[in-house]
C-alpha cells in the first residue's frame, strides 16, 4: 500500500492524526469507574505487544499521518520496559505525551525530558485524601499530589483529569477550579461514562450543564473567560480571570464531540479501536507477527467508524447495558 494513500480518513471525512496506545492492562490503583471490583481477565503476557511491536505499529500510523501519540494504560509506568518504549517512540516525528496516575512519576522525570515529553495528563478525582483512597482503593493521595507539584516545578504541562460522580466529588468542583489560581495547570472535568463492569448509572453523572451552572453561581460573570478550543479538542475550555491555570469540561455523554474526532486507540494486546465507545476491534498484532501487511486492516477499521459514539447515537442507546457492556472495561481499553 502506497504511503500517500489516505488510510486514516473515515467515510465522514474525519482525518485521524492522534493515536492513543495502551502499554499495559495492569495498574497500581483500582479506580471504581475504570476497573470492576472483581478485577478483569488479563490478556496472557504473550498476547501483549512487546516494545518492538509497539514501535512498528506506531511507525505505521505515523507514516500515514499520525502526528501525536499518547501512552496510556492501565498505568503505563508500571511496565518494566516503558523507558525503552519511550526512547524508541521518541525517534519518530511525532508529539509524544503520556497519561498517568502519577504514583511513580518522580522516577521518570529525566526520561520524560530526554524523550521530549512535555504534556502529561494526571488522573486525580478528589482533593480529599479519604475520598481519593475510597475511589482508587489505595492510599496514595499524598504521593500523587506531591508528584503533581513536582511535575509543575520541573516545567511540564500538566492536566488533571477528574471523573465527576454525583454525590461523591461534585462538591469539589469549585475547589478544583480554585486550584488553578496559583498553579498553571488545566483541570478537566469528565462526565462519567459507561463501560463494562463500572456500574454506570445516568443518575451518577454530572453533566456539562450542571458544572457550568455551579460555576456561574460561584464566580462573577465577568470573571469567567471562555478560552478558544484547539482544533479537534474534546473539551470546552475556560479560566477564571487572574488565575494562572484553566479548567475544562469533557462532555462525551451529553454533548459528544464526534464531528471533529481525530482519535484512534491501540490496546495493549494490539487491537485497534476506532472509537472509545465501540465494541468492535481489529486485531493488528496477530497479522503483524505473521509478517502480513497491517495497513489494509487499519484502513478497513477506520472506514467502519460510526458517526457518533460507536453507533450509540442517542442517550437511550448509551443507557442500554446490552450495548455499552459489550465494550471492554476502561482499564483494558486505555485511558
């Protein structure tokens, strides 16, 4: 297949230039919205991409127009050869970023800098240690918060991702925004999304409208500044006048951004997902190991992408367990 053939454009004209690669299904936290309480059936180790396979598949996508790669998990930093993977991917002509829970991020500062990784997303769902421990099922709040401050000190661009759950952390929205007063970070509030095993309930969701209603009652109108969103942005961005940082809302459920989607996902066991919500996957690893050309498989997967949320184009469809439970749990997709 010729390099100039546009295999990353779907039937709706969307060009996919952003690849998210999950490096592992393992994690050192157990967040309730991500991993079922009983855990998940892990892929056999032999089914997980090795570092050469990660690089080879990534390079194929870069050759066809991917300009940004974000590494996810599970928790990508628990993988023993993650430093090798970072170094290999850093040789590609691509923006390299990573999503982490920051539990061990202090060990990788020098590696990030050497690989020119500047943009780091950190999951943090509560500023209250007790609630953090409850939702993650681990007692690492102090370590995580200290490492967030370390990342800022070391000059990284830090985004905090907080999944909002009604009657759990929705009373911390203003506290998160006030965190941006002195810290040059972006706090991003994410609507609770349905995945296999996370006991999703629409009643637990805090919507974009509800967040902005709270913001408008907590701050003066002339203090709330709407920031122009970047192309293909998943979030609606704001800041409070005079604050060093900003905040944003990712409303995948109530206000999907599918029209401008440029994202595709590669799972740790080498399967391509053309949409976060899609239950269908395309195996790239097996044919790669068999010495076959994976480009036609990629093209077919991209062209099969639905216009909206993996075909769940109404909230009613999204609410149906028969549909959203066919998808993987979030931890095995890649955050």
